[in-house]
């Protein structure tokens, strides 16, 4: 039987340092994980070689290059950590990273997508974030924000918040 394919879309926020946790949880559930990351995630947090070792697949940050295997079709997508930047740009129809281009297409295709933001209370106080979440939800995307999902933390407490980052909730949402 073929394994189910999960795209783990990783943006530039602290939990991107800990995607090994998400990869392990997803693999335990029978997903073949393909990690797609923003340039900010790779620049500041994620170690592509370590992720490739865990998933068996190269981390994608751009379009397929000659000699690179194509991404298999996704059965589901988890966007975690999802930044303020990517959530707002996605909802506004901007597609200037490979992650955003893929998300625009996958939203249009109706592939199950769960989004787990990682924002502090200062970012979360901006009404634009809530408008963007509403737009994404109305497109069928599951944004796990607020009760039962991600709860924003006070500024400068992100490293503590990472310990309870609810990766499993995102995986539950795409089952
Ligand atoms: C150390 C560090 C921590 C950051 N933490 C967050 C965060 O928790 N949430 C967030 O939305 N952005 C955070 N940012 C800012 C994003 O990385 C920045 O907005 C970037 O443009 C996001 O790009 P992306 O959405 O394409 O990944 C952080 C940046 C750095 C360098």
C-alpha cells in the first residue's frame, strides 16, 4: 500500500527549529512527510540536511530543479509554524515564496489543509491577522487558532511556548 503524503510547510518562527517532533508524530501516523520551507525558515531555524535525514526527502524551498525528484501529490497539508507574514500574504493572494504558491494552488484544489500559527499577543492584536484567518477559513482551510488550537503567548516568551506547541492538533485536523 502506498503511504499517504503529507506536506509539512514550515515558516520562519521558533518551532521551525523543532520540526523533528512533528515529523516523528506524522510518521507514527503513517504519513510520508515532505517538508517545504520558506527562505526565512531555512535562514534562521530549520536545518535542511537534518530534516532530509528524518524524512528521506530533500527540503523544498523552490521549484523543482533539473535532477530533483518531483513532489508527490499531497493528500494533506500542515502549515506549522505559520507566521503572521505567511498567513496574511496567503489570505491576500500573494504568492512570492514557493510555500505561498503551493498553498494558493492547494487551497484551490481543496486538499485538506491545517494551519497552526505561532504568533505572540502583540502580533495577534492586529485586526489584519483575524481578517486573514477568516478569509482562509471561508476558503475551507482549518486554522487552529484560539480555543482548542494555538494560543498566542506574550512577547519574549516564545521559547517557553514552544514546549507546548500543539503539533498533534494539526495532525488530528487532517486525519
Ligand atoms: C528569531 C526570530 C523569531 C521570529 N519569531 C516569529 C514568530 O514567532 N512569529 C512570526 O510570525 N514571525 C516571527 N519572526 C519573523 C518572521 O521570520 C518574518 O516575518 C519572516 O519574514 C517570515 O517569513 P515567512 O512567513 O516567509 O516564513 C521571527 C524572526 C526571527 C529572526
